[in-house]
C-alpha cells in the first residue's frame, strides 16, 4: 500500500484549534514536535489487536498495513523534524506496549481506498467483513466536538448490549472472589514489584468496570468519560494479557492472576461493545 497522504496542518489530540503548518512545526521545540507527531500517528494508526482479524496464528490487514512506526513517521515528517527526533518517538511508541506492526484507522488513506475497492466489487462477491469501529478514533471524534445523541431506540439497544458485557465481567470478578479454597486463599504478600503491579492492575480493572457500570445506568451518561475509562480498561487488559503470555504460572497459582485469561477476553468484548455504542451515539457537526 502507498504511504498515507501528507496533511497540510497538524493538530494536537483534541483537534479543537486551527492547527499549525509544516513550516511552524519545524520551528517548535522538541517536546511540542513530539506532541504533534504523536497526535498525528494516533489519528492514522492503531494496534491491530483492537481491530484486525486474527487467523491462523497471525493478524491479517485487509484495509492496509502492517505499518512500521518509524517508516510512517519518517515519510510524514522527514525534512521538517530531525530524524533522531522521529526515531525517538517511534521507539517510544513501540516501547509502550510492544507493538511493531500497526494497522490503519478509518482516517487513513489506505483504509479509505480499501473500502472504495470493496464497494466497487460486484454484488454477490465474497466480501471481507468490515472492521469494527475503532475506539481510539471515536474517542478522538468525541474530544474534537462530535455531537452526542442519546435516547434513540438504536442507542438504547447498543447501550444495553454494552451494559450486558460489563455485567459479565463483574460476574467474573465475583466468581474470582468465590474461587475454591486452596487457590490463593492465603493471599500472600507480594514477592516482587511485578506481582504488586499485577494485583494493582486487577484491582483497577474491577474498580473501572464498576464505575462504567454505574455511569451507564444514568439517564444521561457521560459518553466521553465512559469512552476514556473503557480505553483505560483496554490498555490494562492488554498489559494483563501480555503478562499471561509470558508464562507467569506462579502468579496464577498464587491467586494473583486467577481467572485473568477470562478477564482479558471479557475486556476485549467490552471495548468492542463500547465502540459500537459510541458509533451509534455520535454524529459530527
């Protein structure tokens, strides 16, 4: 796929200002350049775990990619920002969650071209399923001033599905507390920093889930707050999943990560349900 088309103005994450030109960006200091480049990257690229299909042991990229963070940043900002600064940001982005292959968001030109190609295929052809809505992209729209519409029949139905997914995870936590005796009953004190981080992550997931559930029950829930909490929940779930993939059997046996695999699966369902609900809720000015 070709590189994403260069933009004429750059915005920070909320995109509420008029943006700055490439010339202005070249004159900014290190921190501001990094902030603008990071916002640009987050607008067009996302972790494939969120949206891309997983088949036969690997992610598939029907809408473009996979992309390398440094290559994409360099294609966009070379000649405007020093190469060492571009590389610094690419390494920082990759180091945050260990992602090296990136997928496009619905704003990426490759994604839009792929959708156009699919639309041009004759009816009756075997079309790939469209990707689910991107939670990061929807949150970006909310922060940028998307109009929120609550109370329609479609919105209520999606909110109910979202609430149902939340309820399932909360039941999983209840089952975890009622686990059979002998599985972490003694609840030994943390042996190291990683074990303490595991306990903290599981506790934060449970607390965040309860907060989302409470907000969803309000007549007029705070959509941005729910989206932000769900995004946080997704990051915690990915971190927890990575810990499990490292084979931390001792922590599972000790009760620290008892039922964590089920929790990670439920979090994935929750973030997808949240994205479908928000997609129903918003429309841009």
